[in-house]
C-alpha cells in the first residue's frame, strides 16, 4: 500500500481492514507528490489569535491515531492537550462515531 500505510494489517480487525481499503483508494487516486505533501504536514500546530494561544491537533500531540480522545474517554486524556502544550484553547479533530 505504498508510502501511506507503514504498518502491518490485522486482518481479524474490521476497522483495520476498512482503514487499509481507504489507504488503497488513496494510493490509487493520489499522486506521489500529494502523498508526500500530506506526509510532511504537522500533526500539531499553534496559532496566536488576539492574545489567545490555540493548539490545533489531530489527536494527542505525540500520537496521530487511536481513540485516546474519543468522547467516552477519561478526562486525564484530554488534560494532556494542555499539559503537553501551554495554550488557552485546545482544538482536536480525532473523533470516532459509534453507531
């Protein structure tokens, strides 16, 4: 699956199979330049706006995958967004929706 998927797939886990299919689609539809561009993007950045420091990340600052910040997780996981970074507002975008 090229440069996007770097780990082995657990074929007993439907979530990993789904993820692998998404990666396959990306490999078939994105150029190498697009994939290289995505791979070089930061998983965390900060922006200061009108005196407030915003921390913007996909998940935890050191981990771009996993369910550590799913809504049902413990408060301590969310506190890490502030402990690892001195900010006024933490924005994260790693959400799982369980149906």
